[in-house]
């Protein structure tokens, strides 16, 4: 790790729901909705807000054996010290369906760069990968 690096450990919990508008042997389409909380449980430096919520909705498509959804959001905001923070957040789901069950992996990635703060620019990369199983209710 570089000399000025930091490690932040987070606990993520949430809920996922897939709604299918089309479900045939050759085509699946609909949407996935994911929401939950993201809590910092430990960190080796002063970091971001310890608790946050998230909510994502993305179109889902493919075939029963290869479902895919992705959403990318670009954001620009201000930090506590008036620095400008530019972020690219990507949420993706890949999975398959068998009968009434969908299994797959949700991935989250956020790349951020802050400029204009004392001490120079700060680059941040957050990544997470979560196995998921959904059953028709």
C-alpha cells in the first residue's frame, strides 16, 4: 500500500427485488431494484460519513441463463473543506434463472477524485461483490 493509503471496512445490508415484464425461453426483461444501508465499521484514517443509504433501479435483460443489469451514475459535489468531489458509481448484476429462483452476483464500484483540498487530490476506489439468491413470492 502507498504511504498515504487508507483502508475502510464497511458492512452492507439490503434488499433486492426483480420484476420481469418478459419471461420466455429466449428473452427476459424487466428491472432490478436494490436498497439498503452502508455502514463504516472500521477505518485507518479520517473518512467519509459512517452510515449511508443507497437505492438503485436498473433495467434487466438477457435470457434465463444469462441475466444482466447495469447502471452508471456520474456525480459532482462538495466536501467538508470545499473541495470538489467527482465520482463515477457503477452497479451491475449478472445471474441466471431456474424455475422460480434467480441466482447471481451484484457488484458495486465507486471511483472518486477530490480536488482543491489542503494536501492535494485524493483518489478513492470502493468495490464490493455480493452473491444473491431471489425466489419468486
